[in-house]
């Protein structure tokens, strides 16, 4: 497995975090509602799957949420799984 070195970019206008690898785009889409970052969609092109790229964009989104004191709602199945695997991030999850 090769380490992808591109930087994750916060595209605020598109409300998503992006990572471009070999001209292809990996994303974590969100909506901000009343101080809660709803992570709604994560996408990695099939040819880039299995490299940990989705994890990188999701982690960037979660780091952003923490830095800006936002709570997170994992509306995307990938984000829910990521959060289950990282119990140290549970304090970010908005309570119902």
C-alpha cells in the first residue's frame, strides 16, 4: 500500500472536505445546522478504495469540528463506522 501525500482541503463553498489523488476526488460532504456538522456522504472513487483515503477526509472533517467546537451527527454509514472504530472521538457526537 502506498501512502497518499495530498492534502485534505476544506471546500467551504461546496460544504465538503476533499482529497485529490491522481486527478480523482475523495470527499466527505456535510451540512451545518445549529452548531452541528451533519456528515451526510463520503465518497471514494472505486480505483482508490482500500487506501485509507475516506478515513483521511473524515478525520479532517472531525478535526475541523473539534477545532470549531461543533458537534457531529454521523448521517453517513462510513462515518458511523469510523466513529465506532475511534472511541476517542465520541465526545464529538451530538446527543439526540
